[in-house]
């Protein structure tokens, strides 16, 4: 039996919660975020997205695009409350729930098909239950694997439901822009398009002579992803299938540069542990705990998977920077780095564009093995 995987993504979650709680905001171009000089957009309603505003955009830029936008500050405790209701709806269907953030998760419903009906029926049930519990909408992708389900959930937002049956995977994916590939960053996406590859179908059928300069030994892996091939399971117990490093500070820290330096140390440690096990990670996350013990997690897919310390550190720095922009001056008692979506490194080889970084990592690992863990340190971890 083919797997049945759902990717559920709440629609403009923070903004939708604010509009639901305050009906006066309904239908207005709404930005959730801090409105100071260093403010950043945490969430944008669909009304304001029409002006080009999107999450993670600097607030001053967003307000230039839409001067009439209404700005409200984030209420993370409130979003967490609503998120618990959303996830309770998921667990009514299956225990195989892999949360990606407060408003997004994968569900493996294969074992629920006989009891609850086909995957589309289950997806409709999930959407209805979320609406009953929260009065909010979600978009759902239904597919035979996580990769295709995630792409599908974004094809009919908001309040959408898109099914991609196993026999239609290429038919659906081929016309899509390569920018639809989860984890393919802006810079890499631009390089791929500059090479004349605009769609996933073109990426799937591109010859090695075109892909090798872009992806090196990962060319076959990227071609498989463009073909919709993904064998990763939905992992509800990520702690048992992850590599992490975290530290509780002696005193709560609110200084951004100091927090970034501490996080860089943890990223280096986690990446070193991963390389020692000959693994690469397809997802990099940070764990953030405030002085009041409230804990947040943020994560981002990485394509291709990596064990390079520089890449892991850069993704962690970006995730923490975005959180700090929305929560300026917050004092933290703990930071952590969590690496998931682990794959044997020997299965993928070395990413050609990261050879220099790979040599640096190899030198660090060798020196530390011979002379101790503190023999060499990266510059961004030194006070």
C-alpha cells in the first residue's frame, strides 16, 4: 500500500488569530510584528500580501509597500494556546504527527485509511476539526510522501486541499517553478534558473553536464527530489532521531551578539557530533528558552543535506536573528541546536560547492581528535 501523508499548514496563522480575536481587523491589511526601527514582519495577512509584504521582511520596507497596513505586536503565548488545539486535532487522527512549527505538521495517515476513509476524506476531516476548534482555516497537501505533500499544500492557499496521487506526481510537479522545491534557498534557486532550469520538470530531466556544476555529487539526489521521490518517514519522536547540543546559561542573556556567539558554539558542536556518526542533516533547528521557561523552536529545511559546520551555523544564526527581531531584548536562559532529517553521508557523497568548507571541517575534526576538543575553534565562537 502506498503511504498517505498529509502536510497541514495553517493560513497566515499569527495574522489569522489576531483577526479572529479582534473582528475589527477582519479584511484589513494586517502585519504582525514589532514596529520599531529594527522590526520585522512575523506574519502577514492575505490582504497585505497583495502589496508584496511577506514574513521576515523588514518592517520599514513592508510599510513602504503598504502604508495603510495595520500593525499589531505578536502574542506568542496566545499563538501557542491555539497551536495546542490545532495539534490536538491532528492527534485525533494519528499518532504519527511530526510538527515543524506552531502552525505546520506532517501526518502519516496510512494506518487510518481503513477506519476513517481515503486520504482526502481524512484531510477534509482535519480541516473541519481545526475549524470547529479554532475558527481558523488550514491548507492541506495529500500525497504519497512528505516532499510532495508539502509542495501540494501551498498550491491552493488559503483554505485549500490538494491531492497528488502517486500516478500524478510528475504531472503535477513538472510545470512548477524550481522555487517550489522545499529547502532550495534564494541564492541556489537563482543559480539554477540562471543555468536555464526554470521548472521542476526541467530539473528532473536535466543532464549531468548541467546539474553537476550546480550540485556536484548531489545531482542525482536533486533529480530525485524534482521527480517527487522521498522515502523519509514521518517522525513523531524526533528526539530519538536527531543530533542536538544545548546549553543552559548561568545567568539569563539578552545581548544579541553574545547569544549568536553561544549559538555558534552549539552549532559547531552539533555538526561535529553529526560528522562523527557519518551523517548529514536535511533540517536545522534552534531551541530557544526564555527566562520564564517558555520554549520556542524554529527550524528550516536544508537542500542538499549537509554536515558542514559553516552551513549549520549560518542557518542557526538566521533563525535566531529572526526570532530576536520579533522579540527584541528578551533574555534567554537556554539555547540549543537540533539537527534532524538525518541521512548517511556515504549515501550522498560530498557536496561539490562546499569542498572548502568540508576541508575546514575535516581539519578541525582531526586536530580535535589528536589534541583535544579545544585545540581549534571557529572565529565566530571566540569572545
